[in-house]
């Protein structure tokens, strides 16, 4: 079961932590792909970035859920 995150006495969903972490990992991966000049090989860049974000979000929820 996921636990609420308490910030300043207010309870928030754990997604408050998971979303920024997935966004940072996606941005870092995108930066590395552009730096290595591999972004030209991706057919649909927008779909790739959305799916990459979803994969990182699922990974962060899986790893940090405390099972």
C-alpha cells in the first residue's frame, strides 16, 4: 500500500514524489540522446518521450512503493 507524503502538515499523494523524479530521468535521458546524436534515429519523438516518461514513472512507483 502506498503511504501519503506529509509536507507542512498536509497529506499528498505519493505521485508528488514520483512525477518529478520520472520527469528528471526523462529529461536526463533526452539530454544524453541529443548529446550522442541519437535523437535523429527516433521515428516519432513525442511518442517516444511520453512512453519513456511512463516507463520511468512505472519504474519509480515499483521501486519506491515499499513492497
